[in-house]
C-alpha cells in the first residue's frame, strides 16, 4: 500500500475524528426528522468524510463511536446490524478513493458518487432495514416502500454535499496541505 494512503494517528487526527463524531451526533440526534422507521438526517456525511480523509479504519471508528454514543444519548438499545451499517458508511466510500484520485474532474465526482450510492445500498437498504426487521420487529413489506424513497432522496443529497465538501479546499485543510501545493 502506498504510504500516502496510511493514516497518521497523531493528536491532530484524533481531534479531527472527535469533531466528526460530535458533528455526526448533532446531525443525527438533534437536527433530525424521525418518522418511526425512517430517519432523515445528514450525519452519515461526517462518517463518509472521515473515511475519505483518514482511511477506512478511521471511517469505521467514527461510525461505530457515533452510533454507540447516539444510542446512549437517546436511550436506545444497541442494534448490531445498524452499528455495522454506521461503520460501513465510512469504509465503502474510502475503498473507492483510488478510483477518484486520478482522472478528470467528472470521473472523480462520478466515482465518489458510485461509492456513496453503493454504501447507501448496503447500509440503508441492507443492514439498516435488516436491523429494523430482525431486531425491532418491523414488517419488511410494510417499511420497504418508505425505505426506498428515503434511499433515493438521501443518496442524492449525500452525493451532492459530500462531493462539494470533499473536492473543496476543506480537504486541504484537514490533510494539513497548503492550498498552493494542490
């Protein structure tokens, strides 16, 4: 593996990961629209960005930490399938990073969006729905239409916001690179 892709676990990295966990908690537990088995929030963007900026392990750590702390904040019982989904939001897009590190601007945006869409399939439709059905007792056929609508709408929103943030000067700031070097 190229050394440029290895995460440096120093104080700066831990602080950034802590800030991303805190932001995710605010976005998923405070600024959220909860409609029973459908939750509309922007918190997964923090996990996606943590994986893109610091690697898949860091993305999984942010997703895990935010889910566990969020369950404690809201008084929920930890659902292992939903926790896996929270972790995968940080892992899957980060695995696509080599595909959008080179190429035209359009290809970079497309590959990042493909990674996010694939994450949404596994996390929202896969593990998230399975967690609600198996652990919480929801009827699969009753919740799937609303979950599909949530998937379609939120995937587009996640792609737009993540592309705007990741391909902005914010990435240079987080990675500690001067904007002149880019």
